[in-house]
C-alpha cells in the first residue's frame, strides 16, 4: 500500500496484521481520488487547503493521500489499538505530525469538533449500518462543514447511503465496494459552540 500522488507519492504505508482492519486498496483509492480530481462537482479545489476528516481511519491512507495532494490539516478517528499504532507510524513516516491529529475513539460518539471539515472520508466495517449513524453523530458534533464533500465506502450489496441534510451526488461500484459521494447541504452544519 502506497501514497499514490502528491508530495509523498510512492511512500509505503503500513497496515495492521489480521482481518480487523480492511484498508481501501490502492486501486480503489486511485479511483476515488481520480474522481475527486476530475468530477465536475469536485476538482483540485477540494484538496487545496482543505481540512480533512478520515473517520474509521485504519491506516490513515485516505487522509494522508489528501494531505499529500494539498490539504492543510487532517483529523483521524480510529478506535482499534493495532490500527491506531499503524496510523501513528504512517503519519510519522510522512513527517506529517504537525498537520495531523489522531482521535482515539468511536466515530458514532465523537467529541465536539475542533474545526468543521470540508472533506470527509468514511470507511467503516461493512454491513453494520455505520455510515448513517456516523454522519449523524459527526454532524451533531460540528465536524461537517456546510457544503462539505463526504466520500463513504460501504459494501456493494448494502443499501445506498441516504440521510437528511446530505445530497448524494455520485455512486459507483468498485469490486466489493460501493463508493458514494455526498454533499452536506448548506444548512446542515452544526456549530461546535
């Protein structure tokens, strides 16, 4: 597993042993970032100085890829101990510690936001209905900026992600995964006060 493009292009990333963490493959990550780079509803501006949230971060590959491509800050939420150790090691290998903050805990019960994020990646375990629960919790705690772009990965056979306050703008299948792009409607953000 490697960073695909940007200032850390080619940097190898670690993954925890076992089957508890399911990192997004390089190929699927490439497809996601190609779509973000070229889609009419996204583009290069999605990354430039973005504040990124990599929820269910695992290895941190999604957030680190965004930082490599120009995002300014990254927040990473993960609760598995082995994944947290690998996540911290990957951030250190990229020398990205100043731009990253790791939050150990459950994405469906997050702390209040430090700052609203404009780009959010959600890649929870499949078939547990976690994307709608996580989105609702993150929205309530102020993590999702109005107009934010959310990329959610679920199992191919799971129901499509829908939630009030979010517009589905793209859905694609990639192997065993369904990749959904959603936009937070302008009035969906919640103040973190």
